């Protein structure tokens, strides 16, 4: 009986030590939340859970990082767009995740004629930045220039991306002293890998993830 109690105590202490050690290791993992629309979620890919860009990013970054896909198809950054990101569970999930890094890639659906209002886009983007900055982990926030729109579809158009979205994102990045990830020029030669002219296929997704990974890991 006495020996059994000693063994149980040793086993308990070992398990407790293991939990503490694992907890210490997990604190060193940098959590990345990828905020976005269908391009982030992985629309059009055969297996989103394996090939969406956040999954590819997680693989490229390695064991020191953990990446959450917070993308939701059809969403707008604007609060009064036809499907605001603000009302989606993915928005709430980002706060629960307590990320160390947030990558924002929203704006493609905002270019639809019924959605686009430059002043509201800028105001709501600033509000999103301010809101994410309230997260207790004080995440480093990266702003993405959208990928090109290779052909107007569903009202999504490249002209508004170039003349509306990109200048506002660059201005907000400068104002808030945040880094920019240039997916527009980085993906400009990938038109053949955007089957519907809007959404990247598996090859293009890997290129996207690589561009983002290099920016995140740059010292």
C-alpha cells in the first residue's frame, strides 16, 4: 500500500511537470490569424482544409508558428457591405485565438459597385485595426494589398482595387506604422492560376503563402 502511494505520488509529479513544460513550450509558439474573405478561406480549392493559403502558410512557417484560417467567403471589410466580416464567427474566433500576428486581406468584395464607398472603407479599416489592437497579446498586424482581379466578375473589378483599395491600405499602413504585404504585384504574373479570374488555385496559393511567410519571418 505504502509503495503504491509513493508510485502514485511520483506519477502525479511527473504528469504535473510535463504539463508545466508543455505549457512553457506552447507560450513560445507564435499564433498567426489570417483574416480575409473567400481567397483566404480557400474557395474553389478541392480540399480547403489542406490547401487554403493559411494551411500552406502554417506548413512553410514550421513548428514555431500556428496558423488559424479566419477567412469567410463573400465578406466585406465595410460594416455596411452586403456581408460584413464584422458579423461573422471568424471575426470572433480571431479574438478567442489570442494571436501574436494578424494578417488582414480584405477588400476584394468591397470593390463591387453596390459596396464600394472609399470613405467608409477607410473608416472601417481603421476601426478594424483599432479593434484588433485591443487584443491583450498586442498582435503585430500586417496589411495585405489584394491579389489582382484578372477579369471583372460578380462586380469585383481591378480598377477599384488599384485606384481605391490599394491607396487606402498603403495610407493606413503608413498612418499606423504597420507593415504591408504586397500580394498585388507579387501575384500579378499568376493569372493562369486563377481559374475564375478571382480565386487562386493550389499553385497560386503556394506562391501567396510564400510571399506572406517571407514578410512575417523577415527580421
